């Protein structure tokens, strides 16, 4: 694709059949989860025109232009409004509740349920004008863990696609994001839902959840080893100050580094019964200052994905074709993982 196929237009010129290439620095003002997609429903068009976005860039090679004839008619009975998004979110939450309930018993992880949840999350991310990220900001006290898992799954999927990773890798990362906190099933509810600061003893109990999660996942079948590694390592930090093993730098698999970024971003921006949520911009600024915590290259790419800038963000190029081609090596995935995990 050449630059000549891209055209910036006013949002008033938008119509069905256009392929939206991006919103520039206004990405967070858009009502959509992704910045690249084809406008296919009146609900999407209405959401765009009622948003605070002023301009957008369209790709003429993948959709119609402002004067390219009559827009395509929407499919009958197509409804992608906020109410349907909320209903789908409720469905996903119940599915995760059931999944985690099975995992807490001797049956272990139900792979079919895992696949079904990832499918629903994909639908939420790609088809709802009200984003899954907004729908999960206010988490009810008894659903925080379930909805946090859904949000991280969605964020990791968006991030992986932004990195132009192969589809199967994206699915494995989504599964890793969905199951990263499954060890919290064995943490007392009183600790998980406590309104105030945790005591030193409670923190020690909370920090057992990565190993407990790894043990749960080890009982299951059909999941690649990387999913367990992400569960075990998502609280490790590059400077060795994380837990449970105090791993450093290259000892932490890249998939866990990606999930760690998405995990913290959702936690910071979520409204909880005991705290206000930070704005995405504030969360990005905070995360950028935590030196030694995150992989800086991946953090910058995550900011790119979310259309964010932080005070200390350095500009980085898009993932090169060479990096994308070697994605399995970067993420610590073996060929056996890929061959044995068909979605």
C-alpha cells in the first residue's frame, strides 16, 4: 500500500463502506476498540459522528471514498449498539465464571470453554462500537477477577495484532491473557475484595497466585507451555524485583512481558469499589516512569497501539518484517506449541 491510498476526511464525510485507517492522535476519543476497520453498520456510523473525533483517515484501496457512489446497505437486523455490547460482556463474564469454576475443581481447564470465551472477546473487540475496554471499566465487586481477565485478553489481542503477529500467536496470547490470574481462585475472597491496603501477611498470600495458577494449568491438557509460563511470570520485573522468582531480563518470556503491560494498564484505568480509575494518559505516564518494571520496547509499542504518549516515551518504528517473521522465537513458543494448539 502506498500513501496515495490514504485520505484524511472530516467525520461528517464518513459513510458506510469506507475503510477507516486511523484517527491519528484522536484514537482514544473514538468510540471503537480498533482504529482500522470497515464501517458496515448505521450504529457504527452514528457512534462516529456523535464522538469527539473531528477527522479520520480512510484507505481508498480497501473501501469507498467520499464520492465513490452509494454506500453499501447494512445487513438486515444488524444491531451493534451499546446495549448489545453490554449483553455480550455479560455473556462473556458468565462464561469466564463457568470456566474458572471448572478450573477450581479437579477437572482442570476446559479447553472448549477457553476457545469459546476467546471467540466472544474477539467479537466484542471487532464488532461493537462501544469498546470492551469501556464496558469493563466499572467492575462489580464479585466480578472484578472475571472481567479483568476479559479486559486483559482483549488488550493482549489488540496489542498482538498491532505487532502484526501471526494469527495463531495472537490466539495463544489471548488465552494467556485470559488465564493469567487464574491462580486467584485460591486466594481468599476477603483479600481479593478488601477495600483498604493489604497487610504484609495478606500481600504474601496474594503473591502466591502465580504459582497456584501455574499448578492449575499444569493439570489441564491441550494448552501450550507458554500459557503456564505467562501465568507464572506476569508479575516478574526486568530488574529482578518482581515475584514469585525474582527473574531478570531475558529470563522472563516476552509473552509474559506483554501480558504484564496489559494487566497493569487495565488495573490502573479500572474503577474499583475502593479507588477511582486513572485516565489512559495518566496510566501511560505512570507506567513510563517505573524503570526496571516493563520491557521498554514493548511498552512503547503498546503506547503506539493505544494511541498514547507519555512524557518519557521515545519514538519507535513499527515492528519490522524480520521481527514479525521470527515472532515464535520472540515469544518463546516452540513449533510443538503451534502445531499442538490449533484454533
